[in-house]
């Protein structure tokens, strides 16, 4: 049986990416990081210390003048308790029935754990 190999043109791929709006905007992402930092009660100095970076570097990230490494995004997402999709792209987590069931199971497990 012959396997068909299909290719997508570069223009079609670029159009698809643009339509889905999946791009990294350092300014918007920096503002989101700043909002999350403030909502979490951190000063720039405290968050920078926690992340092991200089406060001025964090300031440049928040201003959109500097981008983050993958490792930095992972650390920030962990500190803020959010997803990488939300942190980088601003996507909010979808709340579907599966997520609701998982949350309910986590609550039940937490109750059981506290009873041990």
C-alpha cells in the first residue's frame, strides 16, 4: 500500500498561524506577568529574588523590552499557579466537564488526605 505524503505550502501555514493568533508578543506578555505578580502580592524585588534574577531584568521583561526563556516561563507559571498558555498567550483555561470532574476528585482526595 502506497503512503501518500502531503505537504502544506509555506503561505498556507503562515496564514493558519496568523488566523489562530498564536504568537508571542513580549509587550502583552510582560504586562500579563506584571498583573500576575501584583495580584500575587509580590514586589519586583521579591519575585526576582525568588526566580534568581536581577530586579532590573524582571523590570525589562514586564516592560516588554526583554523576552523570557522557556525555563523562565516554566518558573513563572509555577510561581503564579497558571498554565504556560495563559502566561504566554493569554489563553484562559477552558472549563469543561472533564476539568470539573478532575477538580471534584482533587477536592475529595484532599479531604481524604487530611483524614489520614
